[in-house]
C-alpha cells in the first residue's frame, strides 16, 4: 500500500478521472482507500455528489484552521473515504508561501491520520499547476502517476513533469518513483501510437504498458456521480482501468 499523487502540470489529460477510477479499482480488490482532493476546481469532490459544502468541511480548513484530516473525511460508498476540496484552496499559495513547513503539511497531516503504508492506500488528486498544493502532494507521496493524453502538447507536458520531478530530487533527498500512463488513446489514429512510441523513447520503463482508451463510458461516468466500474462495468474503460491497476500492483507500485 502506498500514497499515490496523480499529477500533471497540464490540464485536460484525465487526471481526476484516473484518480477516481484507480481508487475504485483498488477498492474492488478489497483494499482500503482514502482520496484527497487537492484541486481548487474540486472536480473529484463534485463527482462524489454530496461533498461540495462549507469551506470549513474541506481540506482548506486543514491548511487555514489546522482542522485534523480525520474530522474532514467523508464516506464514498463503494470506494472508501474522501477529503473534499473547495474553491478557497486557490488562496493557499498566496496565504502560506512556499516554506518547508507548509510544503510538508499534508505529509504530517496524513501521518497524524494514521494512513501509513501498511494500512491504507492514499490517492491524491493534484491541481494542474506546480504550486504549494501540488508540492504538498509530491512531498507526501511515495509514488507519482502522471496521466498523459495522447496528443503532442500532452507529450511535451509529460517531459516537463519529468524535468520538474528531477529538479525536486535534491530538495526531497530521494527519487520519487513515477509512472506515466497514456489516456484518451484512440487506436484509430496513428498519432496515438506515435505519442506512445515517443514517450517510451524518452522515459522507457516508466511508461505503463496499459493505455486508457478513448471511451464514451469513461467520459459519462463522472456526470452520473459514478466511477467507471459502477457506471459501466463491462465497458472498455473499466477493462483498461482494471488492467492499469493490475499492472501497477504487479510492478510493486502499491
């Protein structure tokens, strides 16, 4: 079991969708899962359906008021627990700066919560830019999963993520293990395979063998406040996310 930050500095790559369905796939394997929504857009919390409430009930209260994470957890049926986000999170960078204390805040909070590696998987949905919140996730994480949509701009973004992670290693004093997974993969388009080829050339074995296909059910599920398995268990999207989770487990990513 591990803490996984789902991160990319580029938006629209399937980050929240991947965080949600990875957590759901783990739960289907009877593993305990805690999701943390660190994105001010709060898309993951919106999918929950009942999580978008008062700011005092969100992870912003953890940063602003010191509210313990244990008091902010809510149930997510079929998956586990969620610590929801709020739009006020956008203020974290300007209010708290980027000192070492704030950068380790989430790590300390999760330690206090008792989500150590033997008890619970933590899946953190990061915001799509590098700031205090994303750095909190990176500092707290054992692993980083980077969704990369199958287009050339996303490929450039993935390589930027790799450079960012390399630059952080002297600060972290460790190398965070990461994997890159291709999303919105359309087998009818040669470009998808070209992106896959280039990504493997650049990042080698850190690119997942499993790809997440372009799939209507994957896109529809969040609008129905569901993960892909509860929405369309027989869909190609469900097969792909189950296969991705299996691959990550086999390769000791969890």
